[in-house]
C-alpha cells in the first residue's frame, strides 16, 4: 500500500499539485512550446528541401525545354519567385530557431520576412491579371511594413 510511508493517493496528489501549480504548469507549457517549435523547425526544413527540389526541376526543364527568349520572360520571374520562396522559408526557420534559443519572437525578423514575402509577390506579379485594388493593397502593405521596420529599428538603437 505504501512505499516509504507515502501512499499511492498521496503521491498522486503531490504529482498533480506539482504539475498544476503555477510554476509546474508554466514549466509544462514551456516544454510544449519547445516541442512544437522543434516540430515546426523539422517541417520547415522539409519545406525548404521540397522547394529546392522544385526549383531544381523547374530550372532544368526551363533550360532544356524552352527557347532563350521565353526563358528570359515569364520563366525567369517564376524562377525568382521560387528563389524568394526558399529565402522566405529560411527566414521563417530562423524565426523558429531564434524563438527556441531565446523564447522571444523577434519582431524585426518577422517584419523582414513579411517584406520579403510582399517583394516576392510584386516580383512575380502578372500586371494583366491584377486589379487596381490589389495594387493599392500591396502598396499599403509595403508602406505599413516599412514604417514598422523603421520604428522597430529606431527603438532598438
């Protein structure tokens, strides 16, 4: 019934108090965040590998199946889009690993990643298929992110 004078019920009560006390609960939440961050890092590495594979296949197909004039047109913009996708994925991975190290979300890095994503959108933009409202939205996004970046940079210095 007891081990060293402590009953199973008493051990269970002590364990519940340890895990659900504020300190224990926060420790468990921290562990959970760590595991989620590690899983996200592994998933992001997989995404980067897939994007790199996609980029390689696209480059090979474009080089051997297209005429040079076509390659320098829309194909080149698609290649830039894939390169920037890799860069964005790497920045997101950096965000995750920075969080793992410091347990703080680095706002500056998030803003830079967002700016890169908007820049990618602009680079691969097909002006024949986009509306004026979408262009205004992109302009507002760039302006807002740029101002945010300036504010974060100036506060840090």
